[in-house]
C-alpha cells in the first residue's frame, strides 16, 4: 500500500509566507525558507510553495527564492504561481523545484499542461484546481480564487490528466482556512474519477480531519497551512496518530 503524504503549504507574497481565510484576510506567518527547513526536519513528506499574487499581478514566480529553498530543504517541493509557458516551468525546475503547479494559466491555455508534461514528464506537473460549491456544482475559479470560470471540477481534472498532469491538487474554497475539515465527499468522487494522485487542500483543523480525508476522502496526500504555521498540530505527532488509525505513513 502506498504511504499517504503530509504536505505543508506555504503561500508566498512579497517574499514572505502568508495565510488567509477563504482566500482573504491575509496575515504574515514567517520566512518561507525557515519554515520549509522546520517542516522538513519535522517529518513533512513534501512542500508546496505558491506565489499567491503572481497570476493577478501578471508576473513570474520567484526563481531566486526557489534556489534558496533548494539549498536548505532536503525533501521534494512544488512551486506554483504565474507559470505561463514551459520555459517558465523550466526556470523553476532548473532552480531546484521538483514539480510545478499550474492553475490560472492552464485554465486560460490548457495546452500549457501538454507542453510542460512533454518537456519534463507528467511527474513534474501538478494541476491545481480551486473550486467552490455553488448550487450543487463545483465551479472552478482562476486568479487566486477571484475569477469564476466555465469549468467544472471533475471534467476539468479529467481533461488535465489527459493532457499530462501527474497529480491533482484540489482546494475547496468553501473550506479553505476554516479548519472545519476537508471536502471529503467531493474528494472521494474526484479520487474515483481520476487515475493520478489527488492532493486534498482546504479545511484542516484537527488530526481527525486528516484521518477522515484519507479514509473517507480517499486522498493520496493532505495539504494544510494554518494548523502547521500556528503550531496547532506537530507533523510527527500527526503521523503517529494516523499510523495508529491504520493509515500507512512514512515515519
């Protein structure tokens, strides 16, 4: 059985790690390199760094910061935000990132997924999907959750995989930052529809929420921010708790 993964997410704005609620109310929580080192030493399986305003401000993600992260962090990490071309992805992968996460640019130009997968392999491509449940449908949003699109969660995820995405990172905008638990029903349905790993994001607030996202949501990995940034949950303790629940973890 494949081990489940715990992935701290570090949203970065102006070189600092920040966190919000429902994609708003942004607060500074620390230096992204220092936090990455801490999480790596604490047992995190991977890290995700997202430049949360790159798409809105129409600029590229931070290759210099990626180089710093690569020098100090010894676990795989994904970088996203403002990647519009395979060349943009190349810069970040050459700077030391293991994978790139694409979201808004892929919605605007789905062929971007094909281009990056063809150039660097499916394993390097994470399709990030921000979606909100509205009138019984999971509508996909772009530009950091500010712009509703015509896409729907499940069909967009399937198209992304057909184009070469190696993982799906699904963030429920309804649950993001609320610490009330993950969108397990949607995650279970998504996991049943796709054949690549699904990373759950949005809503972690307790160790039990992680157990439920793996057991009920069928997620392959769980991503969280607030509970780790504010020391509400220690990653090593979380992994021991999950292992005690019969969930296979890398300890």
